C-alpha cells in the first residue's frame, strides 16, 4: 500500500508539474488590419493558432489591430502580461516589433512578412512570387480572351511581388497576354475595402479580362463577387478560398501562414524556437496553389500537369522567378 501511495503521489506530482508547465507557457498573436476573419492572411494565422490550441489544450492571447497606433501598445501589453512568444502579423508591425523586442529581450517574437534583425526575433518571409507564378500560368491557360487581371491591396513592394510573379507566370504560358493591374490604395484601409475591390475587378472585366487574381486581404471578397456576378473567374490568395464561390474560383495561391504561426508556438513550447530569418518558397512547401472539390472541374489534367512541371522546374532552378525589385 505504501508503494502504491508513493506511486500515486509521484504521478500526481508529474501531472501538476505538467499543468504548471502548460500554464507557464503563454503564446500570443497580434493580428493586423483586416481582422482575424478576413478569409485571407489574418484568418490563415488564426487557423494556425487554433490548431495549436486544439492539439495542446493551451489557450493563446490575441489582439486585432484597428489602427496603426495600436501595434506597439498591443505587443508591449502581451509581453508585460507574461507572453512567452508573441506572433506579429504583417510587415507593418516591423518597427513596433523591433522596439518592443529590445525592451523585452527574454520574450520571443515571431514576425510574419518582415525581417527584424534581433536575437529574440524570428522573421518568416515567403516567396510569394513563386506561388503567384503558378497561378499566373493557370490564369493564362484558362483565359479565352488573352487578357487577365490583378487587384492588389495596399501598394507596397510585398504586393508588387505577388503581381510580378503573376505576370511572369502568365507570360510563360502566353507571351502576348495582356495583364491589367490595379492597387486598391496606399493606406492600410486598402486591405478591407470589398466595394473598391469589386469596382476595380469590374473595370478589368469590362476591358476584356476573364480571370482576375486578388492579393488584397478582405478587399478580395469584392473581387470574387464581381467575378461571380460577371460570369468570369477569380483567383484567391493566402488561404484556400476556392469554397467562397465554387465554379468561379479558378484556384487560390496558398501561403502557409497557418504553418508559420503553429510552428512559432510549437517550437517556443518545446524549446527549439530559433531567432533569425526563414524564407519559405515552393521548395519548402511555403507557397503553392490549391485544387479541391470546389475547383476540380476548372483545372484540367493537362493544366495540372503543366503546373506541376513548372513547380518542379522552379524548385530545381531550371525556371527562375524574378519577382519584384524596387
């Protein structure tokens, strides 16, 4: 009986220690403009955080930015409240991350889509141009008019990189193709303006485009609706958006923000988190394109074969996607 009692106490001790350890670990995420349910960039991050909670039972703190002035304050509040690791979504948080990370050198910070060179900061960036090259190919192969379009969100180098890869991919298939391009705006409001996205897409459709790619966060919702209303095709971004309008969404350019967020939390928890820069492209499965039951009928076997061949050639270096350089 004594041995059983000792064993029971030991087991209870281990359980309590594990619970204490879980409670000591406190992950947090600061979403950027557009909100965590933008069906795109932020929502992919939300899904990664939710996956971590479902697999570990550990809750995370969160904050949704509604104005640029909140970024620094939100990050600082997370650190002050005992966050072990804080994920900052979006390039626009770089300055705030750099300042707050210096103030809290024992807190781990992971920033998505920007590089901050500090020992306690992990920077995760993506080769958006590689994934955009593939969906540009898909657009050109699906187009019957020889004209396709691109609607970007905020006019910044990051979004220009999406556009550049898309144009390269489209011209890889059809050197004579016309690619219309519009940016929604020059402020963060450009990420959440479906009305403007709808207007820009309709303008491109009126000029003959029959496929439009949106890299514009929540603004893309308006682009996709315009495509559906016009009987044309659209291409989603960041998350798999094929389900939004089955039969209208040709494909989506996947950017595995969800995996980056999950990995930031998981590695911080298990002690393998490292600062520095991670660059995720096709070779790392960080970007790609989506085929599922919602768009299977739109991507023919021949189209998929050509896309997969190009994907392999980009990974091997046979095809170089230049992207945007400012």
